[in-house]
């Protein structure tokens, strides 16, 4: 009998190879997967009506891109010939596993999972990121709630379910299943993906960095408004936004248009890991004031290299670490963000926060991958 396989569904990553959110988690999981069974990448091909198996070189590609200066557009172009070599998943053994970490709204893909659960001998594992589109639909104006139901319908057919935070597990138990408790493993992601040495404070650092998709729930509009007020008052603080501008980001887009030509502002879109490292090496602090998150990896990546962060107080990732190197905001509006930035522009205050940040111990991606691997191959 041949060795069992661990199929890894990377449908969204193949179609949109960005480096934030769930795609970041998928990249790090591939990069640090310990085995002993290797990951077999696959994705849902709508035209073929099923899952297709990608060549193993796709894993090698994503591992190599972590240390190279490759843009999202370049990655997408280089992945196309590899995706063209995919073949239909048409056989499996009783001990083969199928792992999904993505949150999706595609009815055909949901139906494919229901079919896999009933017709195949695969063991299906889902690591669930969050239920925000279901519980906070106002944060996703471009997503209809009826489309969200496809994911939940498929989830009910998955026997092995884990979560990335206690908050997501509680949401699943209390608000999705509507019961008091649901025992399931929780695997918090890591934060050491930048591969940067511990940074040192320099008074000449004036840059604040916000990493993540530009969309309403990320609260980028409040960040922009805060800096706009500071700039009108003569502040020399700078702001760089790193992430794709979502179609729903109408308010954010209008503010960016209004601030066009402002030399202290840059919106650079999705960038390679190498370019992000270069940006972070100039950062005085980072800003992550999202209104709703399943976890929140960017503050981890900032603190892991000793850079302080302005952050939402109830972020699931922040709840797992001591309040060092952080300005935690209970209400992250423009006023409180501006006040936090003004504090950090004071060298003495900033130096103290940098000292704290250097002493925060952040979970690693290696440990995350090891725990997920052990769960899937139990």
C-alpha cells in the first residue's frame, strides 16, 4: 500500500497570492511543515468541477518566495504554468488527509467538500480562521449573507475542526452551534515570519507602518484621519500602508485621493516579503487597529522584531501576550490613534516602549506548524 498523503487546499492562495491574512498563514504552514508526510497542494477548479492536485514544486515555489523579492503579480504569473499541470483528484486511500484553512463563499466549492465527506475515504480537517462575515456582515458589504451559508453547510460535514483562537472557538460554540461549549483544539499562529534581527530604536525613525488589506473592518479610515490631523498640526510622522485596496474600501479610497501628493504618506499595495522587511527596518512603530479579527498576525510580526505597536485592545493575538511594547486602544477611533502616535513621536516615551517590545516572546510559526501537523497526522 502506498504512503498516505496530506492534501492541502490552497485555492485562494493560488488565485490571489498575497502575503497577509489567511494567505500568510498558509505560506508559513507550508514553509515550516515538519512532516513526516509532506503536504500535497491542491485547489478547487470550478471549470473541472472538483479538486485538482498540484505538482509538489508549488510548495517549493512558496518556500523560495519567502526569501526572495517577488511581487504578487510576478508570483501569479509564475504559478500559472504550475497550475496548468494540475490533475483531478480521483483516487484516495482510507488514511489520506485533506486540510483546509481558507474561509470561502463559493457554493460549488462547498458542495465539493460535502461530496468529499460523503463519497470519499478521506479524513477532512478544517482549521477555521474566523466567523466574522457571518457574525459581522456589516463589515463585508460586498458579501451576501446567503453566500456565507455555503461555508457553514460544508463545515457541518467536517468531523475534525480546529481554530486559531479561543475567540473563534467560542463564536463557533455559542453563536454558530448555539451551545455552551464545543471541545476542539486551538492552534495560535506564529509571528516570526519577517526573518529580521531584533531592531533598535533610533530617533530618526519617523515611519508608522500599517500592514493588512485596506477595507472597512481594518479601520484604515480612522488611521488615515488620525494622521491627517497630525499633519495639519505640523507632525513629521510618516505613514506607509501595506496591503491591497479592497473593492469595499470606498471611504478609504476617498481619503487616499484627498491626501494624494502628501509626501508623508505612501500606500504601496501588496509587497514581497523582502520589500516588507526593508519597510519595517525604517519603522518607529506599527499600527493595527482592526475592528474585528480572527487573530491578528501583523502585531506579532512587529513585536517579534522589537518594534512597538498601536493595537486594538481586544485583538485575539494580543490577549495571549503581556501588554509590553504596545499602546492598547479600547476604542480605536481617529482621536485615540492620533494621541497614540503623538506619544510615540516623543523619543523618551518611544525608547521605553522599544525596551518593552524587545522582551516580548512571540509564538513561532515552527511550533504552529508542528502542532497542526501532529493534529492532522494523529
